[in-house]
């Protein structure tokens, strides 16, 4: 039998790390013929050296003579399982990306690097609370306290990698060892003691709606069929509790599950909650891990030791064994879209993975994306509602405050908002102020000539940062000292305009000198450590007022926050993107939902210069359905998703004339070949017309069938590549783009 097979398939198609854009053919030596499968890693001669590659297919013929042979295949088990290879193929095809690049994206870093690829990972180091720890715990740093708290949460012992994955400091753990409070040991992963899950199960009695959701999804899990669910419930309605119940059951039966959350929502609190319920069955995947840690988590899943992957976007490719359920929490979140390399959408890829695996997928959210909502309404997704907040908490009342009349003081802190903050201070409750702009002011304007300070490399204004007296580009990172005089006219009246979190923090400190004000944004949260410290301070009531960007909107449960202030509702409305309204609605609902999750009823104050904007009324009424109706009919009218599909072709380069000429050429070719069903819009300069020194033009394709749009985009891309000087341009095909900047 084997001989026949060898005769049929003696040539391997191999994707090679450094050349991810194409596949190479190698002869399979007869000694490997029986054991080599798609998904195996192989060492192959390449140029003058050797490379590690992945077998993606075995074929009989290539039409050209294949000269070189595979040298070896060192792994017993294929690195990429059959189902993941199949998913990778779908991703490569759907998102118009080379399969090699997709495989590189799927695998942990270093897997295709010849040096690291076969290196033996060191033995696991574990950290445990010392059994006879001295009672004296004085003089511990916050980071050391955090390590102890985490160990407690994890049942007293955990791998060092997991400790670090949860954001704690290894140095702090080492310091604790010196104090005799924790002990390190090397060894094979001694299993964590599984926390007694039964006790916690009885602690929470599921609501009727939760029970129904668990029953329906659980039925689909046991039935082993593809079934997409939309679990629609406001923040705090108990969605996570539903996931946990389902997954506990799955793990008990020996199955596996995959849970995706947005990066920003994958907080130590959430990780702790999964680990308390599921113990060592959990592997966590996020961008804060070192490469070695990521490989370790990945291997634990691949070997079946860990059964549940909880992770961010790229975890949609986690090698979960016997996968029975996929959960995509906060499915509407734009961060599920990867916007470099392979531009895939993790939610859509998750649905596709579930479909191919024949298992249910749950899309959970308080504010479904219009695509998902539309799918549910059309009967493609099964809707499950959790209409109430768990434990009887109610959605906060929302007050809209018109900023146009403000005369005195800071224009961005209305008397309404200030007095509401003051009330909270008097009652020792917390306030959370949200503004989706960091820095001190949005731009610097010369009052004499009207020039604004803009980036040398991008078509955007520079943001004023007072802390380090710099003007910074939030797109490319370019920074320069704040100028004393206008670089255009030499005028001395440079005025900062617009508002950022830094300014709000400063104002609040000035208004409420005795209040403890903290800021959470990308400028203050250097590492996960700083973030964990701040979250803990909030929990312990050591912060009275938190000012922050989007970072504050997700993943936290701060029971003492009874006031949420939205400093400026329209920051995200003014973005030139057809999803701007939807994005703003999601954001406002999410941030309002942060108020009043505990005993105290909450209030949200939304400040704006456009109080008549229709979405504010929907937010005020918590009326998702009303919002969706209105927005969907607007989208239908102008033919935008979810009623059509989009593919965007983006052409960039340093020579503007060349870029625009190429875009015109591409658009013409696509128009010619497109036919009636496909609309070709453009070419036009992208809203962000210049980024990092590159000019940007785009062409937008609209139509019903993504496959045809993509084929057309490929054709346009080829036409562009034939334009003289095309080698200096780059052409990007973006399928189902999120954001058209
Ligand atoms: P969501 O994921 O929808 O934000 P969670 O599952 O995190 O909601 O639930 C919010 C809070 O309510 C959590 O502290 C959770 O433990 C608690 N909770 C969830 N379900 C119930 C319930 N049926 N009864 C009481 N408390 C619950
Ligand atoms: Zn820039």
C-alpha cells in the first residue's frame, strides 16, 4: 500500500518561512514517504543553506522536474493539524494572502526559524506559596503583593510562565522567594489543584435567560453541529457566566474550547476568573507573552494538556484539541480585525472555523455589530437574549449635556459634570471620565497665520503633550519639542486647541486638590505591570477619579464606580468612515455600562457640542434595536455593508504622481472587467492621504460576492504592477475592510 502511495505523491509543496509569498517543491525521499503529511515541518536545502518549511500539500506531478530532496522531518506529530491547515487555506484564499504568510501568522513565533525551531524548551519553572511562610508581610511592594494575590487566585501554585502571562512580575516573585514567602521549583508541570468548582456553581444561581442560553448552546455542543449564536446581553448581564458553565461541562467530558476576547478586555481579572473555574485546563494567549511563553502555551494546547484557549485575535488559530465550542466575546470590537500582514477578521474566521469543524460558535456582545445583527435577523444566526443585568443591577440613567453654552472655566468640564463628580467624592464613590484622545490638546494653531502643526510624514496634525513638552504624531510616532514660535510665520501666539486625557486629568486635579486622580491611556500604561497596579488601586478604592481612553471601557468590574462621564461624545463621530456612527454608539453604550455595576445605581453624563445627533437619543434610551433599524436603513440606502461586500485596493508609494497614476490605471482595469454587478468607486486619495511618508490612494469595490470582488481586485493589482515604475509602489487588497482610513 505504502509503496503505491509514495509513487503517487512523491513531491511536497513546502511553505518556507523567509519566502512566505510562494510555495516550493521538493522531492520526498522514500524513507519519509510513509510518515510525511501535510502540516509537518521539514528541513530543506535552500539556496546555499537550509531552511525550515511546512509541508502544505503532497502532489504527484508539478510539470517541472523537482531536483532537491527534503533532508529531514524532525517532528513526530505534524505541527499544524489537519483542521488548522484547512482553515489556513480558507484564510489564504478568502483574504487574498499567501499561504506561507498565513501559516507564519498561525504558528507561535520562532516555529519557522531554523535556529529556534528545534531547540529544546527549558524545563518549566513553577512558583508556589511557601507552606510555612512567615506571617510578617510588611514592606512588600505593590508588585510583590500582586504576585501573592495571583498565586492565591490560582490555588497556591502556578507555572512562572502563567504568572507572567497574567501580567505579574517575575522579579517580584524572585524577591518574594528571598523573603521566604514563595518557593520556586523546576519540574514537569505538576497539575494545578483544580479549584472546587462545585462550590462556585452553587454560589451563582443562573437566571432563567442564562439557563435557556446554556441549554440551547449546550444542546448544539452535544449535537456536534455548526450553529452560530448571537448572545445579546448588556454588560454585566452574565454572558461570561454562560460561557464558563458551557466550557466547564465540555472540559468535564474531555473536550476543548476556544474563547476570544479583545486585547484590551483580557484583563488579569478575566484570566483569573477562567483559571479559578477551569484550573490548569486553561492556556492564555496574548501579546504580553514572551515568544517562549507563547510557544509554551501553544504546545500545552497542541499536546492536549491544556483544553481551553483564552486569548486575543490570533488565538482564533489556537491548536485546541477536540474543539467543541468557540466563543467570541465583544464580537463587535474592531480590534478583531488584523490590519497588517494577513488582514483577517478573527470573528469571521472563528465562524468559519466552527463551520468547518461542525461545532457551535457564540458571538457575545451588548451591542452587536450590524453585520451580526443583520445575520441574526435574517435567520442565519440564532439570537439569545440576556435582557437583564445579573444580580438585579440596572442600566445607568444617561444625561446629555450641551457644551455649546459653556462660558466660564474649562469648556470641556461642564458644571453638571463637575457637580456630579463632587457628589461622588462626598459619598466616597468613584467617577470614571472617558475621552478617546490622549495627550493634552489635539493640535496647535497659530493665531496669527492660522497654520497648524502637522506631521512631516503623515497628513495629520500633531498632538500636544504637556508632560514631556512634545508635539507627537499618533500615527507614526514622530515627536518633536513644542515650538515657541510658529514654524510657518514666526508668530508667537501658538494656541493649543481641542482636548485630550492629559488636560482633563490636570483640570480635575486643580478643581479637586484632595481627590486622587489617575489616568489610564497608552502614555501612562507603559507595561502590563502599571496597568495591573492601577486596576488594583481602583478596586481597593485608592483612586477617586479615573480619566482614560478606550482602555477604561472594557473588561473591568469596578463596583464603586457610580458615575461615568463622557467628555466629548463626538470624537469618534467625526471620522470619515461609514462605520463611524456605529463605532460611536458601541463606545458610548459600553462606557455608560461601566457605571453602577454594584449596589449603587449609576449615572452617565454625556457631553457634546451636537446634542441633537440622533445616536445620543438611542444611547439615552439604551435602544439598540432603534439604533440598528435606523443605521441599517441608512446603509441599505447608500449600499454599504451588511447589504453589500467591500474590497478595498490601497496603493501606496513615496511618489504621489506615480501613486495616483497607478490607482487610475488599476481602477480603469477593474471597471473594464467588472461588469454590471460590481461598483468601482475611485480612485481617490485615502482619507489619511499620507502615512509614514507614503502617499495613499484607494479604489473601493462593492458587490454581493466577495469572491468576485477579490478576483477583480487581483486583476486590478496585476494591471498596476505593469505600470512603469510599479516596483516602487505597494498594492494591498483588503477584503471586508474595517475602517477605510
Ligand atoms: P457579562 O459577561 O455579560 O459582562 P458576567 O458574566 O461577567 O457578565 O456577570 C457580571 C457579574 O454578575 C459577575 O460578577 C458575575 O459573577 C455575576 N453574575 C453572573 N450571573 C449571575 C447570576 N445568575 N446571579 C448573580 N450574579 C451573577
Ligand atoms: Zn506621522
